[in-house]
């Protein structure tokens, strides 16, 4: 397993001063050796100047939220994360890794939910690289790896829960946003930890029934809503009828036998529970005619 090694670079401004001074001194030495210098002296000065030129290629700039991993002849030597102007071994190969927080939105996936209904689902993942060595050397392409593993986790999540809850307290994709998002985050993080990626947030961005059953499911939802509304209406109507009978009895407005009470209850329930306004019929006779 690769483990990130934090390294510190030498100040770039200090090296610029040193390399400039060496270059000036080397050029001055060549001028002095012109005419009476030996070949060995010339070779030594030229070697120093060539080494000085090569050292200039070790200067690097690291921007905020950026890291550079260094490899020397195929060996990982460490990562510099401190922003600034630095000098490192010019023979190293530097690979840049962004440490910024990034978003990824998966495509709309068509899967079956826990009870087999075809649905469309998509997710948004907020992530960042925290271990540069793992991200660069344990997977081929950490961004592509993150995309593929996210979609795999979304598929598994969709098959673990139903679209709608059919029992009280049941976790569903549509009705349990916080629980589902937490489960999705844990599922993705378990897959991406080996790639040095931290998942900051994960949530469902798109959720719908597949087109082939969308109309049927919409009618089902409408029917469920109508039934729930009817239950509330009936409960309220029964309460109002009970209150009306109690008030009539307490204030002795009228004395009704059981048959007349049943008729009154029936009429009140028709008025209160009907879809349309009731059309009253005025009785000009007695209650019994």
C-alpha cells in the first residue's frame, strides 16, 4: 500500500539567488581563463555552468489547493502541498494533483427498486483528493474510478429501498431523504477510500418512475391521496354530526326518535361528504310526512 509522504521544498527565491551567483561566477571564471587557462580548468567551469543550468529546471510553483507528487527513477519520493515557489531535485518527475472540492453528477440510471419497480435515479457527489499517493498509484485514473464507483453505489442503493414507503416507518427513496443520503455517502466512501478520495456530501439529484410505469404510478399516488383526504373528511363529518345531535339534545330544540336521528345523520353525512353542493328539499309538512 502506498502511503503519502509530506515533503518540504527549498525556497525557490533562495535558489534563484544562488544559481544566479554561480552563473555569474562561472562566466567570470571563463573570461579570466581565456588565453591562459588549461583544458581541465575550462572543463571544470563548463561542468559547473551546465550543472547550474540543469538546476534551474528544479524550480516549481505550487498553487493553493494543489499538490505535486515527486518520483525519482520510478520511486515515489513524497508530495509537496505547501503553496509557494520551491526548488526540488531537477531529476524528479512531478505530477500535479488538485486538492480542490469538486462536484460530480452521475447520469440518470435506470434500475429496479427494492420491490422491482423500474425507476430512474441520479446523484450528486461532492468530493476531493486527500491522499495523493493512493490517488496516483493505486488506481489507473482516480477521476474515472470515482465516477464508476459512484454509479455502482447508486445502483446498489436503489435496489436496497422501495421508491415509496408502503408501511409506516419504512425507509423509502422518496420519503427518507436524510437516511438515504447518509447511506449513499457511506456506500460511496467505502469504495473510494482505497483511491485516496474523501466524499464530503452525497445526495439524490433525480428520482422518478421509469416512463413505462409512470402513468400507472401517478394514478396510484392520486388514488392514495384521494383515499387519505376522504378519511379526513369522514372523520370530520362524523364529529360534526355527533356535535349537532348533542347540542340539539342538550338545548331541547327538538326531540327525535331513533329513526329520525338515523335520517338526520344520513342527510348530514351526504351534505358534508359529498363532492358537489347538496340541493336542499324544503319539507312543508311534518317530520313524518
